[in-house]
C-alpha cells in the first residue's frame, strides 16, 4: 500500500485529502484547497455577461464544446473554458507535488463559516491543478461539487493500517508524537501545539480530549457519512443518471434537470461498475506482471552486460597486448639491424684510421730524414743518395693522392623506416560486426505507375519484392544534382512514397533507392530518370515510366496535397532540406512540420583531400601529412539552426587545427579560411583567431588540449556563425551575413585527430539569448 500513497494526496497542499470534492474533469481536490485557488474573473469576461450582451461566439463558448467535461453548461451551470482574463497577470506557483496552481487574486474575506458554507465571490472560477481546465462557479459555489466519500474511506483505511505512532498534525517542521486528540476538532495534538492552538478556555473548554489510540478507534468506529445530492442537500442519492453519469436523488427525477433522462437503480449500477473496474484491473494486473518480469529481465541484462564487458575488455586488452608484443619484436629486429650497421661503419672507419696513422708515421719519418740530409755540407755524399730520396718522396706523395684521404664510410645511416601503412592501419583499427542475426533486405522495386513529376517536384514510390522474406527497417532515397554529379540522400525513413520539391526546372535527375535493416543495406535499385518541366506555366503532360532514350518530359499531378514531411529513422542520418545557390546542388525536401530538426552526418571521403585518414564510420579523421588538409561533412545546410561538436582525440606538438564551414569547392590543401570559400576558427594551445579569405581577426585567449570539445553553431535564420570551446562561447559572434549552402569543415595535419558528434540540440545559453532577442 506504500505505492498507493501518492494517489491519496492533494496536488495542491501535498497532504492527504481532507473533505475531497470531485471536479468536472474527474480530478479531486481538498475543499479548503479549492477555495484557496479560486480566482475572481472580471464581470465583462464571464460567459454569462457575454451571452447577455449578445456578442456572438466567445472563447468560453468555443471551449464549452469540450466533450470531456462531465457537466454541460446547460445542465449544471458550469462552463469549461481555456483561460480567464486575470490569468496572464497572476503568477503561477507550484504545489509540494510540483503541480502548477494559481493563487487567489485577493485574500479570502475573514469568516467563521466552514469552507463549504462560506460565500464565494461572484464570477469566481477554479482551475484544476492537474489538467489546468478552468470553469466558472455558479451560485452554489463549491457546494455544487460532489464529495468523494469513497476516497475519504480509502484514506481512513490507509491511515489505520500504518503501524507508526500517531503524529501531531499541526507541527510545522518535524511532527512530534501526538499526546491527545480532540473529538470535536478531529485533530491530533502534541503538548506544545495543544497549549498553543487548543487552550482549555472559552468555547474550546467544552471539547473532549482523548488519548491518540482512543481517537483512532473512535475514528474507525464513526458511522460512514452518507453521500447527499449536490442540488438537494437533504436528499440521499437513490438512482443513477445514465446520460449524465452521476448519482441523483428522487427530487432530481421529479423536478430537476434529470427528469427526462434515463435512470437506473443505484445498487445495480454500483455492482455493474464494480464488475467493469475489476475486469479492467485484471488486464492492468497482467500488464503489471509483465512489467515486473521485464524489470527482472533488465536487471539480469545489467549483470550480463557487466560480465560481458569485463570479458570483452580482457579480450581487447589481450589483442592490443599481442599487437604491442609483435611491434616490440619487430622493434628489436630493426634495432639489431641498426646496431649491425653501426658496428660495420665503426669497423670501416677504425680500419681506415689505423691505416692512415701508420702511413702518416712513415711519411713523417721520411720527411724528417730528408730534412736532416739537406743539412749535410758534403756535396759528393749528398749526390750519392739524392736521386733515391727524390724518388721515394714522389712515390709517397702519389700514395696519398689515390683516395687515401677520402672517408670510406659516410656518417649517415642509409635506412628509412616506412611506418605510414602501419600508422594508417592503427588509426583504422576498429570493431567489426561479429554476429549477423539476419541477412540484408532485398533490393526495393520502383513502382513506375505511381512515379511522376509536376513542375519542379518529383514523386517516387517503391516496394519490397513480393517474395522477399527479410524485413526492411527503412529506405534511403538518393538523387543526383541534375548534372550527372554525385548522388545525395534526400529521404531516409520507413515510408514507401516520397515527394521531393525545389528541383531545378528543365533538368534531368537520376534517382535510386535502397533498403536497410540492422544487418546492413541492400543493393541499389535500377536508376530512374526524372525530367522536370521547362517552366511553371507550361501545359501539363503525363508520361508513364520508364523514360525512353529521348528522355521525354514526365509530368503529372502529385498524389499528395502537399510535400511529405517525414521524421528520420536511420541512425546517424537525417532528412532535411537543401536550399542552395543557383549554381549549387538544388535538392529540397520540406520540413515545415518538424520542430527543431537535428542533422546526423559524417565526414565525406569523396570530397576530402587524399591525405585525410578516416575511421569510426567516417566520424573520426586525422592526416598523414605535416601540412594542413581539409575535409568536409556529407551534408550541406542552407536554412535553419544547426549545431555540431568535435572532440580532440590527439593533439601533439601544438598544431593549429581549424574548424568551421565552407563551400563545396573550397581549397583542400591549405588551412581552412585561407581562401574566400571558408569561414573558420583556428586555434592552438593558448589562443584562437577567426579567419576568412586569409584575414585574421578577433584574437581570443583560451586554446585546446587533448580531450577538448569544439562546438560550431550555424544559425542561418540570423545568418551568423558562432564557436564554442568546452561549452563556453569563444569570443564574439565570429561571422555575420553568411548566406548560401555551407558544409561543415575541418583542416588538420598528422599531429591532430578529431571525432565528429552530430544530432545535437542548440546550446541552452544561445537559445535563451535568441529568445530574448
């Protein structure tokens, strides 16, 4: 019964219901709380005054048609309407249960009457704190609402079942244990509250105070109050009005508004409704049982996921350790080769040093001998040996001139380690789908008889092959740019028919479709040729598919009254419109009915520089070059507000990566922002700059490191581009008056690796500023 407690508490005061009344919307409220939230409406705003003035159909009259009201205005005098004049100027508050309630416009007048008997201001209205439906009270005031005696009985039984000691009902903070109960006030008091609120003097001296346990018993043994008619307070309910779905008395049947209604015996309808409620509870009980079993299954899944995660992490660590071991072994082999080359070079150089040293010693000795011979003064003795010495000197000189003074070995190591393929393989190291639950779906078939074009719109229809047994989760429709260029996705979802508008007039488009499920995607269907009309005023013409080699213009009214607006249903993809400049791609799929769509996209390998390295389903990029290279996103934006982020996975040697947007034909081999086709922010580890057309502006302190997050906000409604670093705006608005078709763009080198995150909502700080503006 603990779980039932919230059903027994008033949405206004947050305590157990006291004298609950039933509002026309079937919700309950304490009688005292109902009086506290009454609001008096101006005389001119009441439905009665409007009808008296004959002012036609009012807002009250329109909303009185709400069929969910239990009382009609003609029958009971209650009029349901959506708002009242004083509501906009009345501050809205929250009850302890978090329900929005409206305080009274003025404090209630002091009175000694009970809440039910106290007079109600004229033209008072009450708003249900749960469903916020409002109604004007008639002359009976709150007495016109029936009392929920069943709810009172359930609360009494619930409170009697609580084994805890009875608490004081008047303590403001932590209730103390009650010491007495007043039988007349029906309130439990602790000693301080009894002395303060129930002094033994005056009229209160005659009240009978009993111990709390005796008071509980007296409550339990007190006779159940009999439900009386709201229109005839002295009469008990005796019959049930089938049309109004409420108990009535015999006077209501004789002279009241129920005289012409179908009525049935109160006891029979009581048993019938009890039976219906029991049957409904059986179904709800089955759902609750299934929910409990499902929760057990989910808790078992949590345990299984934790066990599988530990096992998978151990397997991953083992695989990575094996790769590291293999790399270490290869490292040892390569180091051995380097050491061998090192020893060879040293041996050659040392041998040459030894040879030159010996030869130099011999040469020096010959030179010293010749100098001593020249000092001799005996001509005949000198001439006897001079010829031989001259020949020896020339021979020794010739020996030094035959490459003896040239090093036999260079100091450079003629070895170059080619690690690019291995680095690329490491960057592309990723998980693969190891379990295949089912095959991919079959290739869709275009239904040519339902495909058509009208002006610059095209409608395509497709279906799965009749004998296909593999279900498809959705379909991907692609069109080219009308000039034989690349195909682009224009719709992703479960529907089998789609209208694409905003195409170029007098253009030929190629369309194809493929299906997907959790396993993968199917093959493309046959390509269909679409020909738009020459202009909007040309005479309509219908040509069946397929289009012949002459590519006759195909035009027929679309089977839709307007363009399909379809929600995206494929992971990491989105369906939104392209609204480019005249010379760019012109594909448009209307999204007027979608509220704040978000775009899912990845990087585009087809338009990126060849040095860019992709991984993680084209969401993570790095570069194999030390020079800056540019990569674009797959999706272009021309309207709306779009926000995406990039996290820095690796940041070495303080490079300057750039982030922003660009045209499709931006230069790919220079930093983003060097030409007039890109708008970017480049940033290092300390500061950032904005750059467009090689113009640097707005130097801002604060850089990036590994793990930093860069946010890009493209607001094409306000034509602005703003950047964020770690959820904080970086500098002022970077660029204004940006118009046209823009693609997300990044430039980086081999020292940086980033991962793209899409499908994100606009930051709250920007949304609040935009709403204020």
